């Protein structure tokens, strides 16, 4: 995603970040320059028995559906066809809808960062096609089970590292704002993927099952990236982890 998209209400979905992106935090609990507690954390915090803050995991985007590929494939999807799109979806000139469509199309058409492969998909078939083109046909999809535990302290239960995630460059997909569901899918080099039971600290009852991703090489990230403001470090000095949010997906090879 481009660092110019600071007004995107979906910016809290941090696993889609490029190293220069800016976070817009909306929670009351803000530290170190307005970054929400729990938004980023160290790999060592994903340890059974550890208590840590959970950010707001909720999907706050409007409820929409995928279109069947036979329909989505016939619709224009480019900035050069923006006028036609506005007409199809009845977005008047200078409307919020028109600006949102322009922004999403710009993000989808922008160049990837580093060794990133990326594609915006408008159907589940397109998502599977892109994922298998990167990982092969033996794949598995994971997501955080729900938003339970958001904005509160949680206890980490059993933790499992997804083997092979560093080697296979997992594919992460998160929603972009558009009249129908569009997912921005891209690969991540040098990452580790984990899943963990999330427990209530008092009752020890399981309230969620989370998926997290850790970026192991942050050497090319901006020194002002919010993760460093929150964790108190700088590019290349630490790994940076974050949760996969509600209705976001991470695809890996299925060997694990």
C-alpha cells in the first residue's frame, strides 16, 4: 500500500503495510505518538503464559460481498476507467464514493515494494488463482477466529509456529474499500507466521484463536514507522509482529 493513503479507514489493518505506511489509530489507549497499544509487538511476546494488550481487531468496513467472477471480470477496474465506474455505481462528481474508488484503484495499480508480489482480487476464484501461482496448489488459509479480546489485556495460550512460512513467502489478503469486496493480496519475504490461543487472563477460558505475522527483517523500514515509536527501536534492530485482523487472511503452504 502507498504511504499517501493515510485517510483510508482501513489503515488499522496493519498486516497490509509497506515499510513506510502510516497508521491511523482510533483506540483510546494510545502511546508513543498516538500508536494503539498492542498494535505491534515483539516475537518473544508470543509465549504461552504471557499477558499482553490486544488492539481493536474488528473489521470496521461496510458489509459487502464478493461478486461472482463472471460478473466482476466484466467490470472495469482501473483508474483509466474511473469515469465509467462512477457511472456504474452512481458516484457523483467529488463524492466520497468516487474518491474511495480512485484511492483503492491507485493502491492496486501502484508498484510493489522490495520483492513483493501483489494483486487486487474481486472474487474468491481470483484470490485462489493468485495464491496458488505464488505457493503452488497445496495451500492452507488461516485467519484470526474473531475480534474477541479486542482493546483489553489477554493471556496467550498454546502457540504454534507455522513451519515453512519463512521459505514460502506467505500471501496475505486484506479488504480494500470499494462498492463490492476487493482484497489486496501480496507476499511477504522474511516473515514467520504463528497461531495462538487467546485466553481471558482471569478465567483462563479460551476466547479467541489468533494468527500473527512477524517481519524478521525491518532494515528497509522508515525510522519513523509506528512500530518503532511503539517498541522503542529502529530499522533492522528488531523484528516486528502484529495480528491478522478480523476478515483478513494469510495463505501458506499446507505442509504444516
